[in-house]
């Protein structure tokens, strides 16, 4: 069979620095020309982070000396990777990058023990297949569309990294792959700099064992002479984790060298991860430390105090890459730890073996907040003000929800808020509240302004941080007022709805229709 070697065949979509149009490159050019590439250009968030982690594993394998701060700094200063060193490394493993090798296919296995051929949609999280049929159309399992080898290669990498568990397989049932269960942070670079894949790869591979992990027999999968054996095992380093073979996969081709299916079976399972994934933030509770995840209906910025948390004891911590960036010693590398950094965050939300959504968000990170306890505390109080709980954004959201219920109770049922409702009445009211969706409006308004307050926390003099919090407290009230009125004003058509508006406004201001201990506030609140 004619080989399809991923070192030189174009299969990685990239955007170039400057005005050059997007194109595809192989693994060789992706690293050799990384300084001329701005970023990978896929339209699938899971595929993007899986391919980025693959490139990091390639760099870590070809240039193991980068774990030494001096070597890392020299490479950063040089501005590009050593072409000859890279070529010498690839020459030792060239055959293992052949997607169609009959004995050692890249990210595949010639003997999967799978009896049936699955459609290629099984490797594509965004496609309508199996449990994911409700996301888009319902016909890709029945009509199997062939894909080219480049697309199939990307799907293999994504599946090994992000396959969902659940289902019968051999030698044991299907288990989640490494990218399931967290929000993965990828440093793009300083906000005021044009993106560069070269700089991004180095920023996401800093010279610290917290990122690289410990030396172990298991390394990048292509360095093994034989396909990986499916087994439950521990993982202790980045190269092993980022190239972990969670599935045994064998592509099935037609006569036109198009991929028409895949033999699919369980690969290895991570029994215990002996170091924290360096691209994950961790939060703690009474049961231990757990990765920060995306949530349905919850924006990631609401957890910014977690992903900008410096580890102290067992309270959780920022991703290891961000924690390293916050160290004061960064200046010796020519890196400004007080600058703002753009970070892409990728992940999925799943319900067991079903993908609820996959997401890509871009957030701003200030290493100064991670490094400075006072600034981090100011951020924490901004998001969760225990001293003034009534001015907390979550508490204000609760009040907004009650105000919306007050409107719905009067407008739909002609009853005052707080009276006992029957089951049918309550269902009618709650459906109307859900339709109004003031909660989403409120959080979107807060999110649209949050970066400005974050910048002030990172850059304002310490003695002025209390002013930032005070301004935020004023803003969340305005945001709640705006969200409520934007949703309700168009509904005011008769005396009942005008009364409903008055009820909602009263509950939003005072938490009750009948305030006893406070004078009525007749001052009109300005909208955002």
C-alpha cells in the first residue's frame, strides 16, 4: 500500500503570519516553520486542542533539553526550532508516522479485535452519530460519507485524546480519554503581540517538571516499535499523556484511498495520573481536587478566581503553565509576567457517553493576579463577596430570578408574588420565566464588561482595589435592572402587565413586595 506519511503529507490546517492564505502542512513543516505560523486553523475545538497537544509532544520528544531553563531561554531567544536537530529525530521514527502502515500505523492498530466496521462519524464529535444524533442531523450512521486521509488523520488524533467512555468493548469496557472532564487552557501569547505558533509551543512547554512530569519508561507512542498493548496503567509525564492511545483503531479504505470506516475498540486506560495535567485548572472540595470544567449555562469567566489561583496547600491551582508564567524570574527570559495573556480554552460537556456540547472560549489571563495574593483576593471578592453577600453577582442573579417570577405570577396568573400556587399554576409560571430568560441576559451583560474590571484588578494600585469592587457592585445592580427591563418592557400592554412590572421592580430592589424597614427607593436606575 502506498504510504501516507504525516511528516510530509499536508494534513494540519494552519494560518500563516502576515497575509498568506490558510493552508495545510505536515508535521515536519509545522515545527520547522512554526515561527511563520500564527496558529492551527481547525473548526472543531476538540480537534484543535488535541492537535496542539500532539505538537507539544513532538517538540518535547525532539528537543528534550528544553526542560532545562537555559536551553529553553536560548531557543526562545533564537526565535525558531533547530531544523537539523528536528530532522535527525524524525529520521529515527519516520516509519511510525505512516497513517497506512500495515504493521505500525500512526495512532492506529493493525489488530483491533473489532468484528464490525463503524462509520467514520464515530470519530467525529461534531457529527450526528450514535448518542450525538440529536445535536445535528440523524442520518450519518446510515449514510457513511467517505473522508480523505488528511481528515481521517485529524479524526484519529482527536479520538485518541477525547473519546467518550461507555459501552462494551475488549479487553475492558470503553473508558474516557484524557480530554474528557476538563477545560483545557492553551496559551496563545501576550495580548499585545501577534500570535505565533513557535512562541505558543514554548509557552505551553515551560522548563519545569510540574509540566513535563517525571522520567518514565513510557514516552511518545511513536517511539515504540510495536503498537501499544491495551492495558490499565499509570501515566506520569507529558509525552505519554499527550499521545496516550485510548482506543485501538484501524482505518478501512475504498479503492480511491478514501476512508469509509474504522474498526474501533478500547485501547489503554489511565489507571492513575501521577501528575496534574498541566493545561487544567484544579478546584478542591472535601472530596479532593478536581479539574475545572465547562458547565451548561455558565461562562468560564465566572471561575476566573480558580484558573488564576496560585497553589497554596490543597486549595486547587491555576494550570501549571500559567503558574510558571506568573513567576518573577520570567523577566530574564524577556517575558513580561505583568502583561495580559490571551488564552484559548477548549473542552466538552458530556452526560456519560453523550456529548452535550463542545466549547472554545478565549479568556484574558494576568500572571500578576496569580502571583499577588492581594490582587487574587480582590478578584475572589469581586466574584463572591462574602463580606457583602447582597452585592454578590450570584445573589443578585437570585434576586433577578425572583423578580422575574414576580412578573410572571402577576402577568400570567394575576396573583401577587409569594402566594401559594397549585402545580398547574406553578408549571405555567415557570415556563413563562424560562421563556423570558432574564438570567442569561444578566450574565451576558456582566461577561461583556468583566475584562475591564479584571484589567483594573491586575494594574490598579493596591490601595485602589476596593474602588474596583465598589464599581463592580454598582454595575451588577445596573446589569440586573437592564436584563429585567429589556425582557419585560415590550410585554407591557395593559394594566395587569404594568402592575406586573411594578411587582418585579419592587422584588428586584427589596426582595419583597412589602418592604418594612427600608424607605422606598424611587430613584430611577440607569440601564447599562
